[in-house]
């Protein structure tokens, strides 16, 4: 089985976020980038298939040379090979088109994406890849088993889980539950040394136009003061919810 894990570099949640050029560009100065958590859950599951079933695991990302450190981390975790499509990831459609071209060329049986990235939360890429490639698609996937060319999966839905079966090739949108945080692999020294020898192929980007663009960023409004109401003073509570919060 041949697996591709699509990864993206996202700001560490502890990083301080700023914007430049009159709030039209994200300021990357001093920001620590990490593997998107949903992608890392998917990568860990792919390594499980590698260890249990001898699967070949590749990784791919759309980005400039500054994303290669997180690619090396993914290789140190256990991926066999990396592909970097040399372009800034401008929007979800552009990213999906670039990755789809690679997938169609390399003929992967299973494509694992995070259900969404934690920076823009677009949640478009896995579905668009499935559409471009004509693959089956299971989003919000929290369990996956594969035997031969058949897959059995569980996906999270409102109010519970749904069990599905599908034939390969397949695209899944991974999230926590596919593996748990305690299952995530920390690269050891041997893995880090081996990752230096593993290939990262740099590919030119396809001539695909982005469908969206960022006009302006703005931070959430600062939280206002809290109004405390006595538990027994229901009339005041209802009045505040009606007149100030405007939820009644």
C-alpha cells in the first residue's frame, strides 16, 4: 500500500500573532512553526500502517524552503520520502490542485490530510483533493482499518459516530481520535539522523490560479467586563440577557 500524508506548517499556538502592511499580511517574524496537529494525527496512523502492513509512507506539502524543518521532523517520525511543491500556499483551492497533480502522478492508494489546518481552518483541501482525483472521501475520520483494497472507517458526526466502508483509493480527513495525543511519536536520535539522508523532492508548482485572497486581518475584540448577578435575582438576569446580550 502506498500512502501520502499531506502536511502543512502552522504557527505554534503559543506564538504571539501580529500583522504587517496595514493588517494585510501575517507577520512571521519570531513565530515558531509546527506540523498541523490534525496532519500529525494522520501521519502517526500512516506510520502504524507502515509498521503493521509494510506500507510506503510519503509526505507532501506546498510551501517555500522554510517549511523543510517540519518536513524533516515528519521524516524523522518515520515517513520514507518527502515532496515539497515550491510555492506559497495562497488558498485551499490552490493547495489542493497542487497536491492532486502529485497524487495523480504517483498513484497513491490512501491520501491522509488533516480535516483542517489550525491557522485558517478552511477545511477545504481533503474534499477538493478527492474531487480532483476521483477518490472516495471520508472526513472527520476517527478510526481507519484497511485490509487489501477495502477500508473500514469511523467518522465523527453530530451526536455520535458513523461507520463506513470504502474501496481504495481513498482520501480521509484526519483528526484527534484517529490516534490519541499519547500515541504521537517523538523523533529519537536515530530517526533524526536517518531523516537527513531521506530524499525531499522539490517540484515546480502547477500554473493554477487561487480562487480567494486575503483582504485584511483583524484580531477579535477585547473581552468586556463581566457583570455578576446573584443566583436568586432572575429578573435582573433576564433583563440583561434581553437588553445587553440581546440573546432573548
